[in-house]
C-alpha cells in the first residue's frame, strides 16, 4: 500500500509498507522506492526538451547554464530549470545544478530556523 503524497514534485521517494512485494530496501520497518520521473515533475515536456538539448551536448557545443563552462559529451549533465520551474535555462553540469539546488534548500532551512533575539 502506497501512502498518499501531498505534493509529488517535492517528494523524491514514495513510502511503502513492509509487506509490499515491490520492496527494495532491507529496512525492517519501511522501504523506499524512487518515484517515477513524471511524479517528480519531469514529465513529457521535460523529457522532450532534454532530448533536444542532448543533441548539443553530444556535439560538444553546450555550455553550462550555471558556471558557463563547456559540457563535454561524456560528462553527466542535467536540464536546468528556473527556480519557479516555469522555464528551462539549458544544460548544466550535474554537479553545478545540484549544488545550486542544495544551496537553495540550505538557505530555505536557515530562514525557517532563524531566531530573532
């Protein structure tokens, strides 16, 4: 039985009961299964845009939208999107894109936990 998700875009993992036959972890209490790409907000539009940008990356003509460096054809890359997820910024090194996401999450966490003395 899969528990309901309030916002599938924010959730990367679906929580499963231990009796579920699709169990992937050896955790005695809960196991986790990675949510499908469409459930994480990367549906058909994202995949089509990624295929289009992939041609530039494979030809070695794509530059990172975060650092401006060249993305080599054999490098790991992501299709970067704006913070509001309304548009795509282009290809980005996977490390650059994930670093930016981690910094955004960290800044949000600091705003939520900051105290006013």
